[in-house]
């Protein structure tokens, strides 16, 4: 598929209908997932209704890591095969991933207040998530502070690959430091260990976040490509 | 436009050239983030050690900007032009100081709020911490001007600078930290204000005197 | 370049420079001793000498940036000594990240000038790069920007250290034009050069170790 | 003399030009000196908070040296010469890293002993702290090379650099601090060693890749 | 300067440079397009053009430091491409705090040279300042030090950007001598200049916007 989309013109044609479709899909999943999570799923026997924050928190956590993994893949492709579209994709995904990471941090912190009695603790998972968030900021800042786009793309790709070391740390932090945060109960070997009635809305919302991520990234990519076209048209006009 | 305004404007633009007002905060946030990483998540410990550490981070953030403050001017020939300007060098030095404070002291003071909370300071003390950071960074900048001017012609000045400046940072840190931890707030505040005033008044004068010796 | 430079707005002080028995040393080594000369309004003094002979040191001493080992340097007729001179040295005094326009604006404030940025830029033909950061300017463009300081605020004495280094022929002509109109209004120019600039010097100083 | 040796020697000389080996320590001692000032002389607090803070000071000392590591080379034209050298840029970058570590990592590790004692660490733990600081600063330098190379052409790079580098400093700090406070020493040590190795191996490679993009 | 330069120790590669349809752009602006030329061993190519026309950019592209927008730059006959060239640009590549001698020693290691420091210093007449830090050198002395890189290790191609900027007459003569003996041993020189150096160029390139 990547080879197919590698051509910017074909990509523009594809994304012109793919982005709205993904967006619509995301809306539908949100429309089913949110009421399901808020009204039709059971409260937790320990945490009561606050457990509903989970439906925002956990998908955001998943896809902030997913977005970074996507960026790392795209950066690799961009570095090795010098593919412009890969650079654009990596850059386009970053703000979305950063917002997901911020949502995860904020909701986690909101959730922590009633359940753990603290807004913030420096446990391994929270810390590594914060590190991931900062890495996102650094990545975006690096892109913005180098003028030449091609150079910015390569520099940012190097940073992205180096920062990818943090992903396994986020994922496995709960196993390495047994502290406050929940260990993985869904994505773990041996199958999910969570109440099925909670699993349904959680997975629905996970899908909704994914589609949203896809839609926003495609839209960012499209606007970046449009901007480049406008700029090079202006350049040509200025030079003729 | 006066020499003060022109210098202030240019310095601020140069300091912000990197990435807007967000930029200076990175160092501060970064430095404070290291604290709990290193100390572990022990809540009680953070609660006592945290707020003072905000002050250390603020001091080091200012310090990080000082090394090249006048050194760069010396190397690229800008210092010659400042010396030849009809405006007193004291005015120019204080414009540089003011720009430094706006570029880094003020954002640090504002950023002090979330950081203090993350480091477990009680919420009602946060406005006090912000105000004291604003005063304290002004004192740091005043003292820092002197150190930066003294070491402008020294190779790898950074460390000599730290040796000169950090002892002078001590009083604001001590009283700032005591504001942050809620002890004798009023007395500490007035001393902090005194430090800031003294720094703002004496810093540019001493710095100008040192700078006049640096050209050759 | 415009014949009427922007510096012509105010009539300027007529300043006379008198240097007597000047001795300079750098790092404990004596560069020269017993150099005397005088320069009057309208004069163009050329300083010549081999590399390392002390031309730059001489100019910096006259500018007051380098303390002489001995002798007298007097500016006579300067009402306000701090408004007496401009110095353009080897170092351009530019910041890599600031644009040409920002530099002009800064100097206007620093030196109290009233010249229009665009006039100045036109004289030195840097209009096209006014909004680029200095980092991307070519060597000659940066030198022109440094020289544009001379036009920002009027000063009777110009001290120029190899002013046309890195300039092309048009640039050299522009500098010669600036010097000519400066002298015509009673200005005084001392320039250190390796190759004669163009105008016949009223005086030539040989700095020799 | 090989390109590695020549670069190493020159860099070391330049870094020490300021004031001999004493110099880089000033920042470190200064920064740690601020700690008791800010926290007050409470012995129990210092005992727990002190050793981790040695790590923060070490991280910030390395950080302070990074900003101009490659930026100065880019501005004065030295980077062009490095790129044109027949020696691989990776070798040159690692020589710069090695010099940085000898100039600042090693002295900090040694200085860690008196500082840890001053901050009330138990004496028998001091050799461990020294060894872990040596490993940890190596990891900092490796990561720092990457950050410094990535930001070499950026205006006011300092803060972007901190943003990039400090998150990657986190693992050595966490495990270094756990050595300092005597928890799970063996595991922490091996992880620290891993960080140092990874930094020393990957740092120069990534830095060289970034540097090749910086000339223009 | 000694007729037998220190670079004569090994016989050097004969390198031929072929540039075809070269197009350069800076910051999105095209400097020139479709520049072609070839230079053979013994050639001296002079690049001319006004300030900001792209001379420096051309040299940097040939050195491989600037990626061209289009076209071909080929070094033919270079056995080891990384040993093909020396580049002396506007920036001297010097550290303020290191002495001249330390610089020569560093370059010897960096470029793998075998020339004696003192021979090199003698050719460029900087022997007297070898142990001073660059910070205190005069402009011309620093430029001479930068040029001494050319003699540290043999390279068939020399790319020189205004090599004699800030040099006095003796310095210019020394550079001309170096170029002459380099060409005599099959070397190739491309120099960007504002004023012809001295040797009659085999080829003159006009860079024009
Ligand atoms: C700011 C603080 C927090 C952060 C940064 C954070 C971060 C994360 C991350 C990164 C994940 C994804 C784990 C994975 O898929 O491997 C996650 C999952 C989860 N978090 Fe949090 N969290 C925070 C606070 C909380 C709180 C306060 C609770 C509840 C008491 C909580 C409950 C959960 C649960 C139940 C999961 C799902 C675990 C799973 O099934 O994998 N989190 N969190
Ligand atoms: N600290 C010092 N110790 C020893 N010598 C010094 C010191 N500072 C400067 N010098 C010497 O003093 C002289 C200064 O010369 P100056 O820069 O005035 O020369 P110049 O005539 O302008 O040369 P150029 O034509 O190269 O610009 C040089 O020879 C320099 O080496
Ligand atoms: N990022 C950029 N954006 C716009 N223009 C740029 C950028 N970078 C370089 N330039 C322009 O490209 C040209 C580069 O010229 P270059 O340095 O090659 O000139 P040159 O012929 O060597 O001039 P000089 O004789 O002054 O040394 C200049 O006009 C410069 O302003
Ligand atoms: Mg000179
Ligand atoms: Mg040029």
C-alpha cells in the first residue's frame, strides 16, 4: 500500500475520500462508544463511577504510543528511502499524538485524584508517559526551528528514531516498577483480564480514537502538501 | 527610539528567536522534571524537598543563559559598538538585563505554578511562589549581569561564571525557598524584594564597569 | 548611491584629531612608539603596513577601545565626545539570527540616528536582503550591512578598518562615494587598507614594526 | 597522529582552556551547593534527598556544555573541515564525546565522592556512587552528542536541546539515583552500564548523521 | 617561500573536475542554472561575480558541502574521494583559544598530513606568532594560518574563497607562489576572487544572477 501511495498525486486522490470516510467512521464509533461507556457499562466495584474516565484515558494512552510508533516507522522510511511523503506523514502525526499524550496525562491525573488521592505521582508509567509527551514537543519544536524543510525532516527523523527507545519503557514500565499504576489487563499475553461489559465500550472507543488519528493525520498531510504546492508555485512565479 | 528601548527589543528578539516564549521554559521544566526522577516517588520527601528545588531549577535556568550574554557581543564586535554608543553603558547593560528577565525570569515565575504543584506544594501557596520567583529571578539577573560581564573575555567562561555567580545567588534562594515552604513569609518576601532591587540597581553599574575593561 | 547621503540632515561638528608620540603595545610587545599625526576636517588618512604591524590597534586606540601605552590622542572641536566617531572594524558586529533591517533599527536606537533605513539600504545596495537573517548573507552583503552603520547617525570621524574587504567593484565605488560625500561635509576619515581605496589620501601613515 | 587522537587532544585542550581541570567542577559543586541552601540544614532530609541531587547536578553540568559543542564548529567553519576530513565523521564525533567525558564526566564522578559525603551519604556507598556517576555521565555524553548535533544550526538552541536531551537523560538518572540511595544496586548498575554502552555506541553514529545535514 | 613546498612529499593524484548543468539554490531562491565547466590538472580557474551572486555557494557545492539543486559534479581520477580536496572558505575555521601551532597539529591529524609545522609556518611567515592564541592574531595573520591548511596534507584540488582577503603584499605573493607550485605538480585550483590574484587563469567563470 505504501508503494501505491508513494506518489503524491495518487496520495492526494486517495486521501481526498479516505480522510472524510475515516472521520465519519470515528464519529459513528464515538456516537456508540460514549453513551455505552457512560450509561450502559457497569461501575467498578472499587472505583465506582470514576472508572468511566478509563474510556477516555486508555485509548488515548494506546494511540499516543501508536502514533509515535507510526512516526518512527515513517521516519525510518523517510531516512532510508528518502521518501518525501513519509516525512510529511511523520510530521503530520506528531501533533495528534502529542494531544493524545496530553489527554492521557490529564485524564490520568484527574483519575488519580479520587482513586489514589493525588494528582501526580512520579511512578514509572506516569514518568515515562511524561517523557513521551516531552519527546513529542521536542520533535515538533525541532521541525519548527529548522527552516529548510528537507533538513528539518531528516533531523527530526533522527530524533524520532532515537526517542523510540522510550516506547517499550512506557509499555513495560508497570511490570518493571511495581508501583501505583495498573498493570496491563487487556494487551497482555494470556488474554484480557477485564470485565467483558467494560471491554466492549473500551474497544469501541479505541477504534474511534484510531480512526480519528487516521483522519486527522491525513488532513494534516493534505494541508502540508497543499502548502508546499502553493509555496513552490509562488517561488516559480517570483523567479519567472 | 532610545538606546534602552532599541537594545531591549533586539535582545528580546534574539533570545526568543528559537521558539517563542515557550522556549526558555523547556530548561526549567526539564530541570524540575529531573528532581522526582532522581528522588523517586516518595511523596513526603517531595513535599519537603520539592518547593526549594523549584528555586534551584530557576537559578540554573538563569545561569544557563548567562555564559554567552556578553561573550558573544565581544567576539562578534557588537561590544565595540555598545561602547561607542552615546548612551551610557549602564543603560545598555540594564536593557540587556531587562530583556533577559522578560525572556526567562517572567516565564519561569509563571511556570513555577504548575511545577510547584507537580512537586506537591500546597495549592494555596502557589501565588506566593510565583510572586517570589518573579522577584528572585530579577535578583538572579542583576547578579548574573555582573558575572557575565566579568567573564566575557574568558575562554570557557561557563564554569568560572558559575563559581562567581552562584554564591551570590544564595540569598535569594534561601529566602525564596523559605517563602516556598511557607516559613516566615513576610520577612522573607521583603528580603527578596531587597535583593531584587539591589540586583537591578547595582548589577548594570558593576557590569558596565567590567565591560569597559573587556574591549582591547 | 545618492549624492546627498542621509547623514546630511544635521550640520556636523568639525573635529580635528591630534595624535602625539603615541606608543602602542599588545600583550607586552611594543607595536610602535612615537607616532604623531594630525587630521583636520575633510582629510582622508590612509594607514598602511604589513599584516600584524598594528593598523587595527592604531584605529582601536584612536576610537578609545584600546588603551595606549603612552602618548596623547585628542579630539578637538567635538562638542559631545560620545558623538564624535564611527568605527567599522574587521568584525562586522552583526548577530547571525537578526535580519539586516533589525540591525539598522537597533543602530538607529543605539546611536541616536534619524536616517531612513531604506535610504541607507539603497546607498549600499542591500535592499534585496533586508529581511534575511545575517546568517544567510554572503560575505560582501554582511560587510555592506556593517558599513551602513556609518550612514545611520552622523559622526564627524569615521575609522574604517579595511572597509572594502569582500566588496565587489560596485561596493567599492559605493564606499568611495560615501567617503567623498562625508569629506565634502567636513567629515574626517581614517582608513587602514592593504590596497589604496581610490581617493588620494591627504596623508599616509606607515605603521612599521 | 590519528584523527581521533588529534580531535580528542584539541577538544580537551579547548575545554580545559578556561581554568584547568578545576573548571568544569565549579558548576557541579556550585549546583550541589545550592541544595542545602535551598532545603535548609535538616539532616534527615538531606540524607534522603542529597544523593539523588548529585545526579541532577551532574546531568545539568553536562547539559551546560552541550549547547555550543557543535554550534561553535558550525559558526567558525571548523565543521566544514571535519566533514572534509578523510576520517569518518563518526570517529570525529566520538572523539569529541570522549573529550567531553574526560573533561567533565570523569571529574564529576570523582567530585561525586566529597559531594555525596557533604550531602550525608553513608561512606561505604561512596565508591558505588563514584562508579555509577562515571557510567551515567558517559550515557549523558552519548545522548548529549545527538542532541547537540541535532540543534547545531538552531538559533538559541539551548532550550530545544534541553527538551530533546533531558527526557533521554531520564533512565540513567533514575537508575543512578537508585544506586546512590542503595536500592537494588546490582540491577541498577547493569542497566546503567547498558545505558552507557548504548550511548557510547549510538551517540556518535546518530550525531554524525545529523551533522552531515548541518553544513550548507 | 620555499620552492619545494611540503606538499611535494608524495606524488599526488591527477584529478579532473567535470561540472555539468549545475543549478544551485539558497533558501528556495535559484542562484544560477546550467553552469558547466571542466578543469584539468594544472588548471587555475577563477570564479568572478558580484556580491551575493553565488561564488561561495559554487565552491561549497564543488566541495560537497552544499547539495546542488540539479546537475552533476564529478571528480575523475581521484583514487580516494575523501583525499581529493582542500577548502578554505570565508570562515577561517579557527578556534579563538587555540594557538597557531595547536591548529597545525590538529589539522595534521585530521587530514593525515606529514608536512613539518615549521616549513608550513615559514612559507606563510607566521613563525613569529605560532604560539599565540588565535584570539590575539591580526586579521591577516589568522588568514595566513587558515591558508596553511593547504600545505599540511597534499590534496590535488584546492578550492579557495577570496584567499588573499586581509593579506598584505607579501602574503599575496606567498599565496601566488603556493598556487604556482601546486599547479606545477599537477594540482588544480579554483578560486573565487574580486580582484584577479596574479596568475593568468586558465578559465574564468562569471557567476551572474
Ligand atoms: C497521569 C497519570 C497517568 C498516566 C500517565 C497513565 C498512563 C497510562 C498508559 C500509558 C496506559 C497504557 C498502558 C498500556 O496499554 O500498556 C494506561 C492504561 C491504563 N491506566 Fe493509566 N495513567 C495514569 C493514571 C491512571 C489512573 C489514576 C488510573 C486508575 C486508577 C489508571 C488506570 C489505567 C488503566 C485501568 C489502564 C488500562 C490498563 C490496560 O489494560 O493496559 N491510569 N495508563
Ligand atoms: N596578547 C598579545 N600577545 C602578543 N602579541 C599580540 C597580542 N595581541 C596582539 N598581538 C600582536 O599585535 C599585533 C596586532 O596587530 P593588529 O591587529 O593591529 O595588526 P594589523 O596591522 O591590523 O594587521 P592586519 O593587516 O593583519 O589586520 C599582531 O602582530 C599580533 O600578533
Ligand atoms: N536562506 C536563504 N534565503 C534567501 N537567500 C539566501 C539564503 N541563503 C543564501 N541566500 C542568498 O544567496 C546568495 C549566496 O551568495 P554567496 O554567499 O554564494 O555569494 P558570493 O558570490 O560568495 O558573495 P560574496 O562576494 O559577497 O562573498 C546571497 O545573495 C544570499 O543572500
Ligand atoms: Mg587589522
Ligand atoms: Mg562569498
